[in-house]
C-alpha cells in the first residue's frame, strides 16, 4: 500500500474515531459535568425539606432565573427506598417536577392535581413498584406513584409569586414541602 | 566476506538488498505508528471539539418559532434529545416540565433585528392561554436586574390592560407611562415569556401568528 493510501486510510479511521468520540462525549456529559443541577443538588439529598435555589431576591446559580418564582429542590437516591414528596394545600400557584440525569424531566404536575391535603407523590424504581404491588394497601394512602427511569434524581417545587407583596410567602411555601425516603415494608 | 562481495557483483546486490530491507521495514513501522497516532489524536480532538462546540449557544434541535419568539418544548419532556440534555448538564439549567409550563425567548424584534438596549421597544397584543405568565428581561450574560427599582420582570397579575384586554409593555431605559420595564445594561439582551399551567405544549400543535405579543422597535436615540 502506498504512503498516500495509508494516509487516506488513517484519515478515514480518524473520522470514525471522531464520530465515536463526539457521540460518547455528548452521551456522558450529563454524568460528568460538575455544573449539572443534579451535581449541585447532591447536598440536598439529606434534607427533609426542599432547599431554596432561586426566587425573588435570592442569589442563584440557575441560568435565566424567573424572579417571580421561588424554586426549591431536594435530591434523592432510591437505593434506600421510595421517595415521597408532599406539599400542603395552598392558594398560591405551584408545580412539582422530577428530573434525572439520563431522562431529563420525567414527571411534572401543577397544583391543579392536588387533593384537599395537597400534592402527594411517591417516586420509586420498577423493582420497588413490583414489591409495593404485593404489599397490603394502606387505606389512607392516596399518593400518586411514579416509576423513575433512574435510581437517583431530584425534585423541584416552583411557587409563583404573582405580586411583589407575595414574594416572602412564595419563598416560605417552597421550603415547606416535605421530601423523605420511605423504605418499603417487607412483604409478609 | 569482503572477498565474496568484491568478487561477485550479483552476490553484492543481494547482500545490499538484505542490508536495506530492515531499514525499509523500520521506516514502514515508523510510518504506521505515526499514522495510528495521527488518527487517534486527530479523531479524538475533532470528536471532542465538535461535541463541545455543539453544546454552546442555542439548543440545536427542536426549536419552535412563533413570530419573534422561540421555544424548545422537548426540553421539559422525556423526548429531550441528547444534545439538549448535554447542554442542560453544562449550563446547570432546570427546564420547566411539560406539565408545568413553557418558556419562550426572543432575541430579536419582529423585523429580525437584535434587541438593543439603546432602543425603546413596545410589546403589544395577547398571550396564549395560561394560568399565569411572567415576562423577564435578561442581559447578554443571562443576568436579571435585581433590587427594588430593577423593573426587569412583570407577571400577568401586575399588568395593566386596555378595554379590549390587550396589553402594551414598553421596554426602555427611560421612564414610560403604563407597563414599563427597564432594558438591561448590556447592548444585547433577551426577553423571556413564561407561561405557567398552559395547554400550549408545542408537541401536538403550535401557535398561530398573533398568539404572542409583537415586539416593535420604536426609537433608538439611546
């Protein structure tokens, strides 16, 4: 094979390698970027209340923050059990969303879906869901159950402050939700 | 040996070929090593550079446009593409879920001219159905003015409307009557219109012209 042919072959190999490196870099970025929201929120996984990350008058790392919306978050890891996120009923417009690195936003709901006692959502893995189905159902548990695409992720609550005078109420309400890991009971 | 080479030219030629063959082999090996290193370095560098280049700036896929406004509805759903996912990872942004709302961004006016803080703009018309909406101005670096006199954001609950329900918001560095927002300090800026709890999803249908406020540039006297 001539030198030129070898060079052309090497260039073709370089192009194929470039394509592989490009695709790999794009696919692994959500797991390697230190700026990812999931990475920044790791410290909130031990908190039982959402931690404020943005809102009226709040310093934030969020790009393009909405100054009229209080945003609070808690991260979770389903290794210990399902994750329950609950809000109390409120007159202020609020929404809750669940995010993971690989799937992005996998569930979101506004307070229109609330019962009289507020939003109650349990996030679990498919395995936990299968075990849960075998357990005797609790009569008073009307939580919405969501199967997470990954074992770890984070929940976001947004509370809108339509008027400046409601800013403090929105900030307080965003932090009043509850986020706890509730291990499943063993089947009898 | 010296005698054989000097006495038999044919044998001498064979001997020289034998002597040069390993040198040619070494040259080929060195060339092969060089080409392998070239392919690996150029391939990896080009692949990584193009990946990081793709995740700078606007989301490359899934843009939906209505008048001067752009939205990326797939950001808040499981249909998000890998590039957008990588961009969110790099920026740290947390998009609105599809069930929460949708955000629109404008970087130009209705005639396609970049938004300039030396100009006065009028946003006029209606907004798509939503429980609430907010309108916020960001500077070229994505920062919002803060402080009690910032006037960088308005909500649907704060807006003054005319008798027909239409709204008119003036964006200017100078005080204006009615709904007024102060343009950011950087030359270029962007406007974000966020619809909260809206039936507009962008995945099944899209907005007709006139569904969003027009952005009209007035004077640019600074």
